[in-house]
């Protein structure tokens, strides 16, 4: 071979080695001529496919592209099942296994992280087999002790590995010995130390199957499901994320802003208002462009005066005789303010239904009805009232005679009917109820007040 040919061959070989930013070569005995997929976790979802490959007759296939994979836990999806693998800085990986038992037969090359990852899984399989009877408390204790010893050794040997971080993040906080009567103190200690083992500085945690379950457990199981309690928990979570990693912070804030803006649970828009005011409107959300911030600001501006426990905005409307009767001028133990439209098909059913419920059940409880038509055509409104005979003491039919109120901006009326329930001080205690929910809500509300 002459010198020129040799140089050309070396160049070709070097190019071949550098052509792919990642290469995952897989052999799965039992897979033949099947399409396989590479996916990954992100938050609470599994994304597939990141890449696709077709196995040959011997079960060989390769995922490879010219752009690095974002690091985290990935899934190799084969017919009828899948297995997980760690993608770290090591992205030239070889894997061999068998469909008879994917973990037991797993062999890896080129990835220390996956050596640790599968070693732990194999250990767990063997330890579970040895424990056999998990109904025996002593067997459970022995199993737990064995697992803790294995993890302690692993953490000491590989303190900074991603596998160690994943296992630490799933660990429960270590608890001091509390007396039985100190159960509340124990709960608050557990809650405040719930994320002690969680590394918020590592963006890779976003791409693991434990990220969202851990946070959701904190938000759902360790947080009272009331707006103020949720806000306190989110403040704790957001502070940790903001001090840790910008992508984790972005995920947490944007996820919970969306969750509580679109929540069907009454009064949870208060949480969205808090997130919007304290993060988007204060310029902390680097990912949000001016259009997004403007939209959120508009929603916050509308929703903030309408959150539960706030005094409902006043509105100046006239009754059928043309006499002004502002909302704040109505007195009663409770007031139902319903915004409706006589030309709305749903309103045509719901308003007469509310009228019957009012006469038979609500009136005796000191409830008053402030029924506001948002339309500007008096004729169809008056015609509907007369046809359905919607007149009785404590039921006030009113309309905005001189366009004083923008009902969309003032009361967030974007479809009809919309109902607000307020107390004798005009504080909002419920909103967007169905007409048949009002009585049940009042029953529960009054029980809670007595307690």
C-alpha cells in the first residue's frame, strides 16, 4: 500500500468513528427482523421515538445520529416489552441481553453508569428471590437492611454517579425518633426534609421516571388541597428549583402554572394568579416571550379580583322597571350572582331550573338571586322572563342598561351561564357551580363552618 492510500484509509476510518455523536449497539436474543425504538422520560411522560432501528435476524440493531442525546434515563422498546438504560456523557454503548430475562442476561460495554445501573437491578432481583415471603415482617426487615447496605456501599464507591443520584432521590428522609404523641411534629419534619436526597442542580433528573412522581407525592399527599397550602408548597419547590437548575425551574413553574390555570377544581385559579404575579410578571421566566407574559398578565388581571375569599366586584344594573340595583345593594345570607343570556340554549334550560330550586330549597335558607343578563337586547330578555314567569321575591332580574360593565373582563364571563356564590359580606365562597350543585355546596360549607 502506498503512502497516499494509507493516509486515505486512515481518514476514512477516523471519519467513520466521528460520524455519530452517539451510538447504541444492541443485540437482543429473541428479537428477529423487528422494528425497535429508543425513547426517553421527561417529566411525567415517556417520549418515543427519539430514534428507530430494525433488528436483523440475529437481534442486532443500532441507534446512532450526529447529535448528542440529552442525558437521562432512556427506554429501548422491543416487541411487547422494553428495558431502561442510562445515557450519560458515555454515548458509545454496546448492550446484549435476551428476551428470556432482559435484566438477568444484560451485558453492557462502554458505559460505567449502565454497569452500576444493571448491577443494582440484578441485585434487587436476587434479593427479592431470597426474601421469598414478603408477608413475614422479619423477612421484610432483612430485605430492607440488605438493600440499604448495598446502596450505602454503592454511594460510597460511586458518590457522584447518576445512578447513585437516582437511587438517592427515591430514598425517604432519615427521621429522628419521635414519640407517638409527636405525630404532627414528625409529619412536618418529614415534609420539610422530603427533598433532602434530591439533587435539584442536575438537569438529568428531569429525564427520569422518579422526577414527577416524587414531586406529585409532595404536592398531593403532603400538601393540604387548599389554594394557600398549595402556594406554600410550590414556593418551597420553586425556591429549590430556582437555586438548582434553570431547566428544572422552568419545568416546575411552567407545569404548575398551566395545571392551575386550567384546573377544574374550584378556587384553584388563585394558585395560577400567585404563580403569574410572582414569576412571569416579575421577569423570572426566561423562557416566556413578551406575548406569553402579556397573555398571563391579562389573565391574572381578570382573575385576581375573582379569587375565592375576595369581595366580588360591584356591578350597576337596572331591573325590569329601570330602577338601579347594584350587586352590592342586595342583602341576604347568601347571594347567587348568575350571568346569563336569553339567547343561550344552555341558559334557557339552566335559569328556569335555578328558579325552581330557588323557590323550593334556597329561598328558605336566606339565599337571594341576582340574575344578570349580559345581552343588550331587552326584548328577547323580557320575553323570556315573561314566558318562563321568572318573578318572585328575592329573585332580581337585572341588565346593564347603559353598558357600565365589561362582563368578560370584570367577571370572566366567556360562556354562559356563569355563577358566583357570595356570603353576606359579598365575599366569593364558590364560583362556576352548576345550578344543581349550589344546595350541596351550601350544605358542606355550613358543616365546615360549624366545625
